[in-house]
C-alpha cells in the first residue's frame, strides 16, 4: 500500500500522493521545475519507494514547507 508516504526535498518541498504513479510524477515535476533536473521514471520510482510514512495524510500532492 502506498498511501500516506511523504518525501521532502532538500529545498523544503514535500511530496505526498494517494498512489505511486502520481507520487512519481510529482517528484519528476518538482525536480524539473524547481531545480532544472530531469529524473527518469525509474529514478523517481526508487525515490518514491524509499519515502517515509507521513505523520498524517491530508490528501495534498505537494507543498512548500517552512
């Protein structure tokens, strides 16, 4: 089961999604738009699989954190 995972970028951006495919696409989008980095689907999927369980699942896809 994938729901409830979160991944935080070094810049503070946090990704969460209800399914792995959306999570992977959000990782790729953020890397590209915020950092000019192109992640392959395979690399983004590896990062997604290493994501930690989030303390709460409020349904958001990504957000800036302070």
